[in-house]
C-alpha cells in the first residue's frame, strides 16, 4: 500500500485521563517494526472492559491511552519477519496473545500466554515503546489492541487471519465478547446435554453464555438480571426462565436452588460484582456444581467467602476469553459463524459511526445496548 513504511495520520479516540469522556483526536501511527502488524480497522465493538479502563479500574493500565480491544480490520503493512499475515488480509486483533513458544502456549490444555497483560502490561509494544503520538505526546496502547483508532499496531502473535468472506462489522464481536461467553459454556464449564444452567448478567458476554449453553444442549437455562429489558433477547437466544432478583423475596441463590431442586449444574457470573459472584457460586449444586467467574472486579478487589460453599465439592473457575487459544481458534470460530453454527449478530443492538463512540458508552451505561459496533 502507498502508506507502507510511512507514519499514518488518522483519527483515534483518546482517553487523556480516567473518568473523562473520550476525545476524538488526530494521532500519528508509526510504521511497524520487526514482528509487528499495522491494521486498518473497519469495525470495533464496545465492551464493558473498555468502560473499566475509562473509569480507571482496569489493572496496570496507563493514561493517556487509546482504548478498544474488540475489532476487525485489514492488514495495511507488516514489519520485517512477519509471515502469518500479509497486506490486504482480513484479520481480528487478539486481546489475548498466543506466542506459541511459552510453557502455557505449548500446553494443549491452557489458553494463557506469558505475553499476556496479566504477566507483563501491554501498555507499550514489546520493545517498551509506543507507536501512537498525539499533540507531541506519547499515547499508550490498550492490551496492544487500541481498536478505537482508524489504524492500530499489534505484534504478529496477537493477530489472526480470518476467512476473506467474513463481514468485519459482524465478526468483530468474536475478538472478545461473544467468544468469551460462548467459550465459558463450551470450553470452561463443558456444559452437558440435559443439564441446568444459570447466567448472572445479560450483557453481550452473558447472552453469549446463554447461546453456548443452548448449543451444548442444556435443558434449563435460567437468566438473571435486574434489567428486565434484557429478558426478551435472552429468551430469543435460548433462556427458559428469566428472573430479576428485585422481584424475589428471598436471596436469588435460594430462589434458584428451589427452582431446580439442588441448584443448577453450571452457573456463570458475567457482571463483575462481589455479591453476584457469591450468589452464582451458591446457586450451583453443592457437590457437583461448577461456577464460572467471567465478570471483572475492579482492580485490587477482594472477595470474602464462606469456605463451606467449596468444602462440599463445588468447583469455582475463572476464565480468559472463553478458554480459546486465540490465534488457533478465532479463525475456526469465524468459519463456524459463516457456516451459521451460531448467530452472534443477534447481540448487535446499535451500529454507530466511530465519531459517536461516547454515545455508545452512554448506551452501555444506561443498559440500553447489548453490543454497539463502531464503523470507521
């Protein structure tokens, strides 16, 4: 491309400080160094993790920063030594990398990678410098993704080439939200046919859990949220029961236990609150139940727990992006999408031009959207 090897000037949404609205700015994006891939974004989803970042609650993040970690685009140029993608390829940048070399990547049962933000912050590129500048200032990356920009930069091990037939404005959700929820049911909980499930939180991730439980053949899927506007969508996607804790005279875990006899086989927390994490754990069968924690608590939070909840045999699990090895699995999930094995499009409630990114966050905060997709 004509821009190859040159600095690109483009628009990006910059968070100058925590707690402030995003500001649309002209930024400079440097050319890729060895092992790096510069991507022209076509679409980006707004995820609650970005809201955590904007409020200053995401661990080890630094400001000023370009948020966004769910997107899809086209490779604009590549640095020296890059072999798995080429200019013109359709790609999804990966919020969780897969270097292919660390002990986690080499373990077939693990989807973690030592290049992850949780081992070493991804606020700068691997060489500890940024590729973004604005008004003469260095701007930080977010999870190496920074999808709220017309162009972004990622290391080669944090990008997956996908089928050229994929509609980027739809499959961008597979970069985080859909894959996380769907994988929580399929990979982490390993939901069995005929089982019972409860999902706390019916945002994009929680509703993706509902879809995963249905795909796995669960016979009863109980959806829990205080926002009843989400119930119709939950039922459309496979929920058999919808409950608001505000309508219950007893704690929600007691209600679910009574509804199911001994609690559900699998419970999922997709909100990120201490109270709902304990409620989800207490809602599953005291001996064989599996509870999957998906929601993110604010950085530095701690949970106090009655050990009897676990002593009787329950399993409490965490998860990162649905348990998928991202570089291997995202292209396969895109193929499954194209084969109509699931319909993640149903999660997209709003499509906005990129300049209206703050409006997208207002919809999220007000509980009016499931997923808003920004188009560049």
